[in-house]
């Protein structure tokens, strides 16, 4: 029962966040998108390496 209530709360919060960002979000320029893409790739790489280190120890 706890799992269902947690999933319902997560779904509702995700729905609210999506609706708010659609209403108040600003479009990004291509330069901003490329900058965020580079940052995201670095963060994903760091997380993968950290996961590998954690699983090996």
C-alpha cells in the first residue's frame, strides 16, 4: 500500500512540475542547449564512473 501511495504522490508532483514548466518556461537558444548538453554528458560520465567504483569496492 505504501508503494502505491508513493507512486501516486510522485505522479502528481511530476504532473504539476510539467504543467508549470510548460506555462512559465522560456525557449532555449541553440547555444544554451549545446552548453547544457556538454555539462550533462560530463555529469553522466562522472556518475557512471562513480557507480563502477562503488560496485567494485
